[in-house]
C-alpha cells in the first residue's frame, strides 16, 4: 500500500497518443488492484475523460472536478478525503499550465505511439518533466504486434528517459470499452488488453512506491479555506 497520496500525470504534447485512454484504464486498474480510493482529474478542455466518466455506471474511481488554478487545493482536499491515488489527464499541448500540473506529479507518464511524428514530438514533454525534476516514463501505446518499429520506438525513447517494460498494443477493445464508460478489464478481465493494463499498473505502482512524493501537504495550501470549484462526484458533460 502506498504510504501517502500519490499523483500520476499523463502528459504528451502529441494529440491522440493515448493519455485519456490510459488515464482511465490505469485509474480503474489501480482501484481494482486495491490501491484506492482513486480519483481522476481531467484538465483537458476537450473533457474526454470527464465525458467517459459521466457515462460510467461504477462510481469508482471517483471524479474530481478541478481547474488548473485550483489544482493545489483540490489535491489537498483529495488527500484529506482519504484518496490514495490521483490520476490527472492533460491536454495535448505544452503550456505553463501543464508544467504546473506536472509540478504536482510523483511520476509523469507519456504515452507515445510508435510513429516518427510521435517520437519527434517528445522533446517538450521531456523538458517539462526535467524542469520540474519529475520522473518521466514513456509508454509505447497503439503498437502493432511484431512490428519492428515498436522496438525501434522503445530504443529511440530510451535516449530521452525511462521506457515502461510494457507495450500497449493497438486493439479496438480499448476504444469500444470506453463507449459506455468502461474499460477493457471490465469487458473481459482475461483479454490481452486487460493483461497489458494490469502489467502496466504493476510497473507504475512499483515506481510510485519508489517515488518519494512530489505532492506534499506542507506546501502552504489550506483546502478548508479554498473550497471553491471543488466538486466530488458527477458533473454534466462539457
Ligand atoms: N492501445 C490502443 N488501441 C486502440 N485504440 C487506442 C489505443 N489507445 C488509444 N486509442 C484510441 O486512440 C484515440 C486517441 O486516444 P486518446 O483519446 O486516449 O488520446 P489522447 O492522447 O488523450 O488524445 P488528445 O491528445 O486529443 O487528448 C481514441 O480514439 C482511443 O480510443
Ligand atoms: Mg485526451
């Protein structure tokens, strides 16, 4: 069990790399594996993760409605409410706001498709993680089985940082499962996609145990005096 609340931030400036898909899947898997209570935060104005959660029947993981400017207080409240893990999805951009979100991370996860365009786009995400002194973990996502570019991508990414030893392959069940607010594990816990998510969570959990805690209570905030915009629970789709 994690000793204090931990924060995973999914970030990459490349659109469509899998940030939202993996945010939702990792949060659900963490809850399933007993690392909860887990909460999700969507900082992307597109609101894809929020919309997915809104059609989800299972209330776990919880959803925290937050905005960039309130993140500090909302994370503080989450810790006080007893959440053990918060998973934050971010928009596909490189902005000061995203850099500030990363400052709350224990680990930053950058899903990256094994394509030249995605590989060329990793630089700014690496820079943000480095500037904030945060461990960055690449996850090769959307890989084709037995394609040489998958291993080439992993090698290329390893020049810039740590690459998760688990590759998430391209399978339609990732998209199909999210249509009604579920995940691949909730459709078929024994399918290959579910096993990849499980293995990825096991790896991230181990990394979180080693991380010494990027988010701390004593950073000056007082959630009780700043409850604005804090909503635990469902919200209307954006
Ligand atoms: N491993 C996968 N196999 C099949 N489809 C996937 C996989 N990962 C993601 N997708 C699909 O790719 C699309 C983009 O994924 P997702 O929305 O998670 O990316 P994103 O990084 O959050 O995008 P954005 O940058 O626009 O927020 C979605 O349609 C999603 O269902
Ligand atoms: Mg997204």
